């Protein structure tokens, strides 16, 4: 089966940035021992009361089906990730611990729309975009890809290295409370991750 043009572009990007990956993964890439598979990295988290610089992942983040693809603050060793699409969506529920049960859509909450989603790794800026630019539209009638914002180029996250996913709110402007509701946020990065090619 012939790979799509986007796969070839992604593979070239990966080769270019192979030296940044862990030593073992870098060697696999350079020897042709790695393939790329579709992957969406995501986190769904309660953000009630969020303000200032709010961490979406931390050392206690658990990899749970339907809630998060990330364990702790890093991807697994030898699982490098490149992406070119991003999406943020908002939801509410009357209970806590509902990250995997909430329906996530767009929102008109000013403090959230005026915040930035910032992703860094080892002091390197990976992504810094206003939430309003990447907020998922209402889903009715949309194709899956239309729920994401496409970046103008690929970005990458290194395997086995800590990263920070943060919401940065305007100074002195916390997330507005919702009466009797807990607030949740979904962040998705869509791209490809590395997998050892053993075929």
C-alpha cells in the first residue's frame, strides 16, 4: 500500500529532527527502523477555578482510556510525536470526575477564549496559540477534520522527556464560575507517533 503524501512529509520532518529524540529512538529513525502511525494525543481535565498559569498535565496525570493518552508529563520512551492539528473544547457537568463522560463543544466564556494554550518541552516552545483560535466549533454537520485547526507546519514532542501543557489566563482574570456546575476542558493534538518497525 502506497503511503499518502502527508506521510512522506511527516517522515522527512521526523528524520530532520531525529537528533532531538532519545538516543535509541534517534538511532532507530536513522536506520529506518521506525514507522509512523496515526495518533491523537489528548487530555480531558476538570478546570473549575482555573486561573493564571494552569497546568493541564503534571506528575500525577494518569493514562486512562477516554480521559488521557499521557502518563505523567512525558510520552513513553521511543514514542516520539509529530502533529499539525490542534483542538480545544469545553464541557460542564454537575459532578466531579466526569472527564470521560462530558460532551465537549465550543464556549463563549471570555476568560477561557482569551487564554493561551502553551506547550513547552525542555525550555523549547512547541505551541503558543490563543484558545479562541483553536476552539472546536459546534459539531453539527462538521467532518472530523473540521473540528481541528490545522497548523502551517509540523511540530514535535520528544519521547521520554518532560513537557508542560498549560492554559495561560489574562492577568487577574480567572475562569468564570458556573453555578452548580464543574467545568472541563479537552485538548487534542492530532498527528503521528513513532512505532518500532519490526516487519
